[in-house]
């Protein structure tokens, strides 16, 4: 069953991609015109250089009329260069205005540009003879226009360019062969071979279009992957381990609301209010960072996530969004490591004398990303959260540092973790009491 939320998000991303991609297509098209203009000028200069070096051969091939051909080439080159420059200016203006040009203009420019080799064929045939014009380099220019059409990043334009090249070449070949009245090698006047060349030009255009489709698809996939990575990173911030983040990115979870078994940890720094009263805000932040730095690392390493910071503590979750099946064991191990690390840091003077209280409870909860389009947060909702908070507060009542519920004790192995029963304890706001166990 298709997830409508995922579908809508993909459609929204696709729409934004198409809008931004239209401008990038214009920039790519601008580059294409610039390359064409440079290639055309380079071809023109090369031809004139060759004609200067091999004047006798050119005059012989053109039956003494090469100078006339050169004048026509000069006029045609100037006209072509002017048209390309005008096209470049129009594209440049559209980019500045962030407007996409009308599709019909792109087809018109493709038609005009791809007709340039045909014009070259026609001019050559007037001086060399109809069939001999087909043996000039002019037909190879079709390939240049087809290859550069890839920069338009549009399958239909690429295929259209190939079709124009194929149709014009085949029609000119048919015309040239029909006009021939000389005794020429059959291979030169065989229409099937020229028809086959036309088919190759069409196939080249279609293949160029397929390349553009693949480029477009790869670009969209890359953007979609980046957007997904950004979405998950925004949801979990820096509060999951790199391994968990990599797994989330591989799974690409929708993070919609769902019911899951989780183990919730509440941690509170004792006497924090009195401490903060005597310190500057900067000192308070520095103190909290010195504690949270290793606490976050411990939670992450034990496959948990810090879901919320509570000023003088935090709420951590084991089992959501991912679970390794040992959520309660991971939570107990994480809590004990935190207590041991706090003791070590205090003893070596790395942090001020500090005592923390931790409460753990396991149960069913609704997890997922909630909020609006402007702000979303991954959260855990349910009685398991409220009860874990109540259990943490009971540390003051028992003078303990780590209390767990019966659910956590059973799941983690009561004897294995050395849980000491505190009996049934009444919980404010609840009709029935709960069995509590002390670990520290």
C-alpha cells in the first residue's frame, strides 16, 4: 500500500525540482550555445587556414570557383554566428529574470541549428556537384549538434534534433542522387546507404535523449537522497550515534506515528536549581555541556537516542525509531555507565561534585514525528513516559540514584542485573501502585 504522505512529499519535491531544474536547463543551454559558437568559429578559421595552405587542391576540387564558395561560407558563417549570439543573449535574459522560455522556441532553435549542416551540404553541392557534396565533412556536423543537444537536458529535444538531422540528410541525399548525371561509383549514389546513415542519425538523437533522461533521474535521486538525509538529520539532530544515523538513512523511515515497545530513561541532575542560582549563565552552560557530552556518547553507544533535554536533565528512548531487541538491557547498561562515569569525573576533578537520579520504565508507546510543516519533532507519547518520569523522582524518596520498574527488571533479567526490590510503591495520579527495583 502506497504511503500517501511519502507520495505527497515526493510530489512536492518533484515540483520544486522541476522549477529549479528549468533554470538549470537554461544555464546548460546557454553553455551549449557558447560551445556551438566557439566550435563554429574554430571550424571557420580552420577551414580558411587549410584553404590558405592548400589553395591549389581546393581550387581544383571546386573547379576554380573556391573563392566564390569562400565568400558564401563567410556570409553563412557570419549569419550563423549572429543567430547563435542572439540565442545566447535571449537565454541569458531568461536566466536573469528566472523565467523558463516557451518550449516552441527551443524546438525552433533546434530546427534552425540542425539545418546548418544541410545548408553546408547544399552550398558544397553547388560547387562540387550534387553527389560529391555528400562526401564533404558537412554531414559529420550533424553529430556535433546532436551530441550538444544533451545539454538541453530534454529527451524530446534530443530526439527532435536527431529526427531533423535524419530527415534533412535523407531528403538531401534523395535530391542529390536525383540530380546526378555523371558516371560515379555506385557506392556514392546508392540511396539505401544514405537512408541507413539517416537512421543512424535518428538513433543517435534518441540515445542522446535517453542519456538526458538518465542524467535527470540521477540528479533527482541525488536531491531526493539529500532531502531525506536532511529530514532525518533535522528530526534526530546530533542525538543519535553515527551508526544509528547510517541505519536510518539506509532504511529511510517515514517516521509516521506507530505503536512500539520502548524503554524510557529520565535523568535528573540533583540540586541543579541551587547550583544555577549561584553561577552565571555561561558557567551553567559549560557545566551542563561537560556532563551531557559523555552522557550522550554513552546513550548513543547503547543504541538509544536523547529525545529531549529538560534543562537539568534529559529523556532518552531505547527501542525507537530502531530496536535491536535488547532495549531494556541497553537502557540499564547505559544508566550504570553514566553513574560510573559521573563518579570518575568527579574524583579526578573534571566536573564539580555532581549527583544524578535515573528512572527507567518499559512499555507500549506511540512514537513518530509530530507537528506541522513549519516544525516537526520526533517524540514518544504514552503512559510509559509519564511513569518513567515518576520513577526517577522516587530516587529522592529512597535516597537512591537508579530505580527501574518491574517491566524493565523482568526484561533485563532481575538476578543478572542485581535488582533489589523496593516493594509496591504508590504513584501520584495512578490508582494502583507499581513494583520498583533499585540498582544504585
